[in-house]
C-alpha cells in the first residue's frame, strides 16, 4: 500500500503541473475570447447607438425638409420610367440619364442647397433619398442620382418600416466637405413615415463618420491586451511557486496518509455496519410495500368478484323472465291461445342482457401495453357503468360530467382503466366514511391547454367538497406512478384528484 501511495503522490504532483499548464492556456484563451467579444460588443453598441441617432436624424430631416423639398421631388420623379432601364443588359448609361432628368427638375437644386447647409461641418457625410420603387431621387453625391436600389436588402427592409444599419470602411469618400480618405462609416437605411401615421413615403440612406470613435476603441482594446498579457505573466509565475509548494507538501502527505489508513479502516467498518442497517430497513420497507400491494390487489379482486356476482344477478333476472315467457308461449301454443305481448317482452329482456354484456365487454376488453390515442369520455362512461354493479357503492352515486368536445389523449388504456378504477373506489370509500347525506363522487373531463384533464371530487348535496382521501392511501401513490409512466401527471389534495393526460402528437 505504501508503494502504491508513493507513486500516487508522484502522479498527483505531475497531474497538478499539467493541470496548471492547461489552466494557464485556458486563461490565456479566455482572455483572448473576452477581448474579441468586447471588440464585437463595442462595435455592435456603436452600430446600435448610431442607428438610433440616425432614426432621430431621419425624423429631423423629414420634419424640416420632406414636405417642403423631398416630397415634391419624389412626386415629380414618379414620372421617370425606371422599368425601361432595368431590362437593359448594361443599364449604367440609362440610370445616368435618369439622374440628369431628376437633377433638372424644379426643386432639386433648392433641396440640395438645404441639405448641404444643414449637414455641413457635421459627422454626416452623405444623405440619399429613395422613392418606393428603389429609384435614387436625391444624393448629396450627384453622380448617384438615378441609380436603382430595388435589389438592396437594406432599402427593402426600410420600405417595410424596419431601419437597417451596417459598419463600412471606405478608402475614398465624397462628403459634404469634400473628399475624405480611409474612413469608417455607419450606413443606415431609414423609413420616412407619413405625418401622424405608419405608412412609409420613402427611404433615407445616411452615412455618418465614426472613425475617431473606432480609433478610441482600438486604443482601449490595446490597453486591455497589455493588461491581459501582464495578468498572464503573473499567473504563470504564481503557478510555478504553487508547484514548488505542492512538491514540498507531497512528502508530508505521504507520511500523513500512512496514519490515516488505520483511521480509514475503522471508519469503513462503521460505514459498512451503518450501510447494512440501512439495507435491512429498506428490505423491510420493500416487504411492507409488497404486503400493501398484495392487500390492494386482493381488494381489487374482491371488488371484481362482487361486481361479477351482481352482474350475474342482473343478467339472471332477464333470463328468468325469458324462461317464464318461453314456458307461457309453449303452453299457449299447445292450447291455441294468442301470444299477446310475450314476444315483445322477450325482445326487451334480450336487449337488456345484450346491453349489460356490452358494458362489461367494453370495460374488460384487453388492449396493448403501449401508449395510444384513447377516447377518455368513453372509458369513463364504461367504468362508471361497471362500478354501478358493485353493491358497496350503491349508496354513493358516481356522477359523470363529461365535456362534449373533448379531444383524444395519449395513454395506455389498461393502465388508465386501473388508475381510474382505484381512484373512484378510493373516493367512494371516502364519501362512505364521511357519512354525509347525499354524498356523491363527480367525475368530470375538460381540456386544459393542450392536455386533457380528468377531475375526481367528492361532493355533498349542497355542492361543497366532502369525503377527503386518506393521505396514506397506497392507491394514490400507485396511481401517481402509473400516470408518470404514461407521460401524464396526478395531483391529489383532500377531496379532489386531478389527472392530466398528454395530447395526441400532431402529424408531421
């Protein structure tokens, strides 16, 4: 054991060294990922903030210039036929001609002057205006007037009332104050709404300069990278010191473990004796549970025997009537007397027997041991009919209240029958124990969301709850396990038990 412990301690030291190295590598990777995510988040925040400012700027420009300048220009541009250019294999010259036509229209020069006056010496570098066909009606860069942007996703989204923005880089860019170089810009497509409404009248495209902000972000990121590198170096230095401490403590651990072996043996002896005690208690609990299950089974068999005896009695009465009528018919036939209504009575009694046997057959029909769609109302109706044969519950009415538009549910029919029968018997016995006049057990069905709910509750004549279940009734726990195995659930509280069955899956 000592040799094994020695090699284990050596392996522990090696493992700690390897783990520390992996942790250092993980920390370095985590810092790199965090820095990368920080950069991405900063750019996303920058884009979101500028998009919000562009939304406000578009509203300001719309309030100040749309009705006075752009709306008339958009209306005049509607006469320009852009469809003829779209069908050409090389439409560049055609679009340029459209641009010249638009710039020659009344109001274009005034709108251009107003835009330049409003945006001069700001971070806004370019403004473009599109109509709802995608035609560039105005651009502060005049050579772009007349271009077709109908295939642009940003323009298409803005025509539906949704702003769209992107961060772009331009080596050269024509701004209001002249040509600039090597700039980072926020490009946004903004819808122009009708005054006081939600109808889109046009689209703004706005470019604003964010180069200084991006440079500040890059400088901040470089500072974070430097700090991360310093942290990594300190962490590696601390890891080396920790490794030395681990190596020094290994020998002490080896000596301590030798003494702990004796203590370990004594502890294991106590644990094993305690474990054996727990095993014995569990064995006794299982035996008691088996006895309770056997008692419940005997009770079910006794109930079935009582029901069978009563069913036999119910069938025997019509058979006796039929036998007597048959004797009367035989004597009347021999004497030549008229038969009267004896054939009708025979038919009635035969129908009565057929109905009884049908109800028994519906209840006792064997089904598969797999979950399938079931008609819950039909199963409850057959079960209530069958329980009516049991003399023990003749004084306690079992009243079904079934929803007329109840969807099918998924269940194992035999298991659901067993659960419902056990719970109905338990509630009926609780109502009998309560000794309340007019006590009854109500079984109701109703849809609950996508599930099918079955509610079993004891009631008195006044409609108040009555007949609470025994909290230690083994039938409730057994029913709960059965429902869990079918994918359903059972909730029981006092005189009310609720069963929830899953719905039939939709066809793919």
